[in-house]
C-alpha cells in the first residue's frame, strides 16, 4: 500500500478553506532509520495540513530504493550560485533580526571555534531555506532533531517571522547539545521522546518554560494477532541487534561480549542488522576475536526481512552508549520477544527490568554476560514477561495513538497563536 503524497488532500474535520502550510525540516530526508518523520508528516496531512518536506542534505534510500510517497523535497544545501549569493545578502540586509544569533555565536557560551564557525555557516543555510520558502505561505517550521537542522530552521523561521517547533530524541541533547539553549529559547514548543529527556532539559536549562517541553513518545504498530512466544530450542542461542553501525550504538561492545560468552562455553549466534561507518572496523574486530562463525553483519535489512529476524531471535539486544527510546526494542517487544538493554537515559520507561525485559549495567561486559546467561536459563518462563512487554508497548508506545496525540498537540499549541490578538487566517481554518 502506498502512502498519499504530502499535499494535505485528506482534510481534518476541524479545517476548512485553503490548506495551511507547514515546512518539515530534517537533517536527512527521507531516511530509512527515521521512519517516524514520515509517520508524523502523514498524520499532519490527514488533518488537512499541506507539508513541504525539507532536507539539509540530498539523500538516497539504502539499496538504491526509490520512493514516490512524497511531494518533492526542498534541499537546503543546494549548489545554486544565485541562491547562495542572495542568501548572503539576505543575512546582511536582515542583520537586526539575526543579531541575537550572531551575538550567541561569537560572544556567549563555551562552544569551540569550530562549532561557532559551523553555526555561522548554518546561519547562511538558514537564509537559503528562508529564500526557498518565502513564497510558499508557510505558517510554521517543524524541525526534527536538535543538530544543524535546528539552527538552520531557527534562522529561517526568524527571517520568515513564523514560529517553529523542535523534536529532540537522545544524542541531540545528551551528546551534541551545541547551542541547544538558544534553539530551545526560540522554539514555540519542544517535543521530546521520554520523561527522562524532559527532566534533563528542565534541569539543564531552567530558564525554559516547563510548559514548552512536551513528552511525545515514539511508537510502533502492534499487530492484532498474538505472536509466538520464545522457542525452547537449546542450541544455538540467537541474539539480534538492530541499528545503524555508528559509534554511539557501540556494536564493538556487543562483539566483545559475544566473545566473552563464547569463552565461557556459550553456544550462540549473533546477527547485527544495519549499516554505517563502523562496518569495516567491526569486520576487523570480529576477525581478530575469531568470531566470524558466531557474529554476522547483515547490512541494511528491509522491514519485511527484519520482522522475520525478530521472530527467529531468542533475545533482542541493544548496546548503545546514548539513546532515546529506540524503535527496535519497541518492535521486538510488540512481537513478544525478550529484550536486553543498558540501564541508561529513558530506556527504563520502556524496559521495566524483570517485568517487560531486562537491563544490564552500562559498559559492563560482565553484567551483560550474566544477564544473557540468566535469560537463557529462564527461557521457558519468559512467556509472562514477553506478554507484559507487548501490553506495555500497546498501552504507551502505540504508533496510532501517539501520532494522534502529536497531531492534536501540534494543532492546539503551535498552529493556534497563544495571543488571540495575533489571530491570522489560520484561526478561521482550524476549529478546535
């Protein structure tokens, strides 16, 4: 089934007249590892919003896939000399509007000069985006992740004199929070995907109005039928990890942990689904530890194939050093598979240790190995935990339910101005 194009043709009952327009900005769009961006876009389209997808960089789907699911994507970092020159003059001409941002770049904070120069370049890209959008009647910009897209979108919104929202996940606030204070201070609302993240933001940035930080869980589709429970097969014990091969996912830890399990006489098979810059390094590590028989790097895996891998797994594992609340664990739990993850950030909101899954001490191979051995010994008794995991995901991380809440919140808190004296045509289009 193909998704509708992002034109807002399916109108929400509360919207009449011409479709309001929202620009949706991500670092890279479309992205196989960020399906939630398209899900959110589709939800807004269902409500009669016309979406203009924007990507900082031009991107291609893995494996040469092509898609016709969306209207054309605006590419911010496009090589167009006239646009690039116009953006530079636009920044100079509108310097008073951007003075606050230039002040933050050059005078405030403790960022490195490399980060400051990068922010200056992103200001220029923000002007390029504003020029691309200025005749599109955009009413607001929705920005996904707090990386460079956030600064670019913030600048574009300032130049267009429209609001913007921000969605934060994990490493964009925990590992690379560059200039995040300014990005938060200027957004209308910030969505974040866990209670842990919200508490962290409010503690770190006390000047931010707490009502502007909203928890919005990600979600997965929970199938109506009951999946099979874990098998009672004894050999080998099948581990599965799903995620891009990036240092933050720390698959090297998983490979070393598997080597420790093998040394302890544990018969196992470990599959790692995903691709990325760490692949060659992981290949070398697997060979150096003599783990080529036990550990397989599968590369990019289509979703249909991934579903089969989940069902074959005895245990789905995560070894990240920083995370939001990953979809891969939700997908596994929705299929009644046992999961093991590090006790970091907001993961305990999804994986309730001993109730909906298992947690291990972050960075400890010993703890990881002990938990895997315990799970294998307890495999015949995991049915109740797997059932509880499925119910927990259905209750708190159900995609349809959470997307509906997201759409309601966006319409209510962003598209409708807080000050009724600033009403515009959109107030005549949306009837809450």
